[in-house]
C-alpha cells in the first residue's frame, strides 16, 4: 500500500507540474507604459514581460519576446506601421517583427503534448490483504488509470486549447502590421520580435 501511495503522489506531482495553463488577457489599452520615445512627432510607448506560465516559458525557449506597443501620431500625416513607421534597436539595427500567425504558432501551448497522460490508463489499485479472515477472498483491483489517464489528458487538452484560442484572438485584435495610423490617432498593438533580451526599442519614421 505504501508503494501505491508513493506512485500516486508522484503522479499527482507530475500532473501539477505539467498541467496546462490558462491565458491571462493582456489588454494593451489598459497597460501603464513606462518606456517612451519619440521620432518625427510620432510617439512610441511599449512594455515587455507580458506573458505568464507556459507562454512565458515558450518565450524564453524560442528566443521571442511579446511586446505591447502604443503609437500616437501627431506628425501631420498618416503613417503605416511596418512601412512608414518601423522599429529599431538603440544601435539602429532594424527589429524583426514576426507575422501574427507565426508568432501564435511559436508561442502557443501544444494540446497534443498532454496525451502522455494516457500512459497512466493501465494503472490498477491493489487493496491490502487482511489476515483476519481464515478464508481470505482474492482481492479485487480498482482500474483507477481508466479514469485518471483519459481524464487528465482530456482536461489538459481542453484547457490548453481554450487558452490558445484566447491568445490567438488577442493577437488578432491587436495586430498592427500594415495598420494605418491617422494624424492625431493612437493605436495599440501586440507584436512578437526575435530577441533574447529586453532591449531598448526606438521608432523610425520614413
């Protein structure tokens, strides 16, 4: 019985560590932007460190940073983000902004990765035999794995898919690539850039 308890404890610990995570909405319009710079009367405000749990780990693993940006255009003319208004690092090197769909595929959770829980399906629970009876019956097993394996796999896959759906929709709602920002207008966006560190970003106006 002690061995069974140890096994169940290990399973529970593994489940806790490997479970799918939810997606916390970023909502760029509500963010307090602490970093600002301006070029040609077009102001850029931005913020790193937006994602949590599984998504944050994917950022680190893939060398990608999700950035919330706020652009206010007072240049007297309309500008298009990605053509007239581009991002550079402090040394002048152009920032590679990933396409919306590519960013999602890079940072999303993988629901199929939770199928490994199905390996728990064959687990049976064997009760401890009692010695009080002169004619002990053969102990019956409880197939807990039949519920545990599919239950954990299905639950985590559903949770990961639901979180990914919210993440994808927010990336779509705040996609700035190719967006025209009129004079006097402010636009908010979420962009993914290839970067390993939180480097300073600057706006370049053509």
